[in-house]
C-alpha cells in the first residue's frame, strides 16, 4: 500500500468567510454543520477581469446593515452588501489633478463602524490610502435605492508621507487613530479627528558594521482593540550580519581557487549560494586564524522582523523579533491583546506572544504560497489565511492545525470573516445571517438570541475582546429594525 | 542446538503447509543454510504459480478469440502515475476562471502573438568549464536568444537592463562545482521567476548519433502539465519560444513532465513510408536515426536526437522578478508537503 501520511482534517465550526482575488471576484465560503463541516464555496460575485483586481477590503459586520467595502485596481471603491453581493455604491477614488490610478494604487481601506445616528440618511465613512501617500477620509451617503450612486457628502484628503511608498495602513479599534507605514516610510500614527500626525517611529540604530537596515514595513496592526498606543509592524527582509565560528578543514586549490569543504561548512555555503549573495570565498571576509582550523567568519543572512512599538514609551521598537527570511506580508492580532499571527512570503504562518517576543508556534499545513491576509474570527478560535497559492485555509488556534483548506482558483489577496453567520435548527434550509436584508420566514431576532447563548455556553466567553459591543448593538437592532426594514 | 533445529523444522513445516501468508518469514530463521533453502523454495513456488496464471490467461484469451467472444479484460498494473493522489488543483477544460486567468497573466501577450519572445541568457558570477558549452547549445535550441557575459552585475540590474532592451525573458544558468545545476527563468517585465534544478545534462557531442539542429522555429510539445501550477509553468516555457512553428523544418522540442521532473529533449524527425522490409525514404536523410518510433500504419516517423538532454525540477516560483529581499513566493517546495509518494505538484 502506498505510504501516506495524510492529515485527518477535522471539520470547521460554522463559519462564513469572504475572499477576494486578483481577478476581482468575491467568493463566499461557508461551513455548515456544527462540528465537522467542510467549507464549500457557495457563491461568487463579479466577473473575472484582471483590471478589477481587488487590492483591499474591509467589512463592517454588524448585525443590522452589514457592509463590505472593496477597493479595486482602477481606483474604484465599491460598497457591497455582504449577504448577497449586491452593490450599494461605487465611488471612484481618482483625483482630477492627481496621479493616475495606475501608479497610485489603493493600499489600505477601512470602513468605519461608527455611524452618525442623527442624520436621517445613512452615511458611512471610508478611509483610503494610496501608495503615494494620499490618504482620504470621505463620508458617503447610502441612499435607500441600491443604485450605483456616486454621491459623496464630504471628503478630506491629506498626504501621509513625503516620499516613499505606503504599503500598510490600519485603523485602531476605537477608530480615532490610524497608522501608515511602507517602503522608506517610517510608521506614523495620525489622529483622525484632528488630522495631525502624533507619532513617528525611529529606525533601530546602526549595527556593529555600520550597516543600516532600510525602512521597509510591509504590514502592521494595532495590538488590541482598546489601546491605540501599541502596535506591531512587520518588515521586509534585510541583511543581517551574524558572526560565527565554523570548524572546518580548508584547502585552497590553486587551479580553481575554490575551497574544498567538509560537510559542516556546506550549509554555510548553501545559505550563501541560495541567497545569491556577492560573497567571494576567496575574499577578505573569510579569515583564517593561524594554527587552529577555526574559521571566524561573517555570515550574511536575510531576516525579516516583527517589531512592537509603543507610542507612550519611545520611538524605537520596544521588542523586535526575527522571523525567517521572506518579508512578513500579513499580521493579525488576537483578541487577548498580546498574541499576533504573522504570515510571510513563503507561506509560513506563526503565532507570537508580543509581551515577551517569543514564538509560540508555527502553523504547519502545506502552505506553499505567500500569505497575503490573515483574519481572526471574532468569536471562534479559528483563523483564516489566504495567499498566492489560491488556497483558503482555516486553522485552529489552540492546536495550530489545519481545520480545512479550500481551493479557490485564483491567487487571493484578502479574506474577511462574516461573523454573523449562525447555525439554524433546521439544517437543510439555507442558513443566512440574521439581518433584515434577506426575506426569511423565521424570526431572526429569536434565532440569534437562541444561538448566541448556546454558543456562549459551549465556548469560553470572549466578551472582552469581541469586536462589536454586543449588548449595545442588540438594543440598537431592536430600534433599527423598524427603521431599516424599509430597505 | 536442539532447540534451534526444532524451531526451524517447525517453521519449515508451517511454511510448506501455509501459503507463506502467516508471520513465518524466511527472515525470521536464524540459520543461514536453512533460511536460504526456505527462501529458494518460496521463490520457486511463486515462479510456478506465476507461470500457471500466465498460461491460464493465455489459454482463456485464445479460447475466447476462437469462439469469437471477447477476451477477458487485461489487467492494468498499478503504477505511481496511475495511483497518483487526487489533486483538486488540476485544470479542468471548462473552467472559465482558468481562461480569464490565462488572459490576465504575464505571458498572454506573447502567447497571443502580440509580441515576439526575445531571450537573454547569462550565467552566474563564477564561470566554469561546462557552463559555456551548455549555453551555446541553449542558444541553438531557443530561437532569438542572446548571450551576454555576466560580469559582476547584480541580477536586479540585469533585469532592468533587459527590460530596457525589450527582452521578454531572462535565463540564468547557475553552475556549481563546474557543472550547470540550476536554471532561473525570469519573465519580463514583471513576470514570475521560476527556479529549476538542472540535472542529468548530456551535451550534444555526448549523444550517440546526434544530429545538427537547423534554425527553423521548432514545434513545442508540452506533456502532462495538469495542475494549475503546472499549467502556469507550461505557459512560461511556452513563452520562451515563438508561437509560429515551422512544421516544414521538422524540428521538435519536448518538455515532458512526469512525477514533477521535466524532461527536455530535442529531436528532428522525418516521415517514412514503410511498406515492406526495405524502407523507402521520403525527403532527405542525414544520418542513421537513433530512435525509431514506428506506428502500426504505413507511415512512420523516425527521430534523430539533436541538442542537449536534461531534466529540470521546479524548486520555487516567485511572484514578480527575482527578488530575494521582497520576494513573495507563489509556490515553494516545503518538506512538509511530501506527505505521500503519490503526490505531485506539477
């Protein structure tokens, strides 16, 4: 019989995730049954078109009126209803005299959860940021007719960085502060109410050989919902000098001028060779001490690191943690406020405790492509990761094992969870998150009430870390349901 | 001594009676003489059984043919390719996302014949003896290829230079211990970078009865690139060659993928009509053919191998041009992915 070591993939708890890919498609993946459900793609919105590649996405998954905002390649921003994919609004981010959207692609997008209750029409605020640093905050009106309207109530644009490219931007849990960072741009934190920059990071000092590490932040996230002062940023890989002693027996052969090596040294040269570094084995950075066969050498390694910054403490990183060689492409925070999940360019996913800077463990699951986005489910201990290998994988946080993997045929750029997905008592009918947008027969509120306590009994309560303040929303829902039913 | 003898006798007796299916294996007998005798007997038995089965099969087939019925179906042996683990990333013919993805990818302009491929070949920094020979052969295989010496330029600078001069692909031949051992194919302007491991290289002069390739545009044969990753690599290889093959030139280049190894062969072929024992040749014939590929019909194609022969294995596929620093990988091989011997990625 063939020797196989297949992992038994336990199924997923009921979850619903939306993924976005380079062809502009939004795919909805759901896992149905309570335990042991296999996620399947239930829906696909949009037509495959590479000029509409989705670059950023943000979901506001409140119970009433959830919205999903996505930013496409040509500078278009669309707001969709995450339940059925119908577009509510589409705006163009193109500034008339500004740079073309080809050069100035949107990098970050955030749909604010706060809502002005006194305005009768619903208006939502969006924060967008482009690579050249043009950040703009605009509020758009969502009229009750679901037409593609390009009305925009107000917008405010400012420039975040003078030079360099912005690669990551995030808004904190209370939605008052935003951070931006990128290539050649140190991480800076802005106050959104006043529109001022309140803090800029400082790069770590020169190391012993006088080498600077270039500033290149590829991803960042705030560490916890309530605290805007601490955040974690991941960088690109840079060269780091490490000294070491290698025991070997070297013989210089005059013909080829190569060093014949014994196996212990082979790894050293393999690292060098594989990273195509310009180190010459004959050159001066390989020094031979006379007498002993000890080589004191310098090894140039590529390291990408993850840094924790604290605004209230200092401008340099508080804790810095090295992680492998390829750039850190995605960082996601956990609700407990100190664990983060990082994903890098070769598909390694790991969880780190940022209080100590210790690696808690890697998630092993045959991920072969760069991880572009990680999402943490607000209630269940599940994270989803998606990347360039076109797979969406669900992982269990505690055991760090794959719950399941779904093949979605295009390289994926973002994933978000729709956390209002609740399980019904009748398993055969279609399960929909209980909102007013779907005309369903059952009473949604009662369903939700039933299921929520069930869920809470099963799993340990995570109220402190939950994204939306639940009790507040429920009372609001009771109010809003009458108002919003008209849509 | 006595105990041992008893044990082996018992074992021998059991073995004769049982079918060998019980746990008494020859390897459990400690006595070498006895063990080898038991093993030889076992083998002899198996041989007799096999012969009996084969005879029975032949007889059944002959009988069926005589009676005019259908012979019993031939059994197909299990091979690794037959029992390959099911891969959900295999390209299906009706997948519209696949076609959309193809239109959108980096090679579509070449494959749609909107632009012609232009290849730049270079080496790694430390040149060696067999490198240039292989490169000159590559230059003859791939039409419209140019060779530039490496010097000490950074690979990124070379990429920029190639972009400026409108090259569509860059191939870097990397040598290790005086043998070429890796091939880096970089698509331009922002194409993916494929890193292959090169092995079993046989140069043209070492091929027996080799032929000399002409300069006609070759026909390209890409076998067995089934999964999405394989499809992408197949398109990348296809984009190295011009898309207007000259069938009159009778020149074919084959990339055959089997078990994640890509075998490269380069042949010239001629068609011959084989009516009776003496062969009639149509067209010119340079030397004696090395391999014969004969079909059951009258017309056969004879192949003559020319050009180098090597195998490639994909190590990693990077999104974007070669970039160790900011590189994102679309596919990189990790040891944890080898969960079974029947799992392949291309």
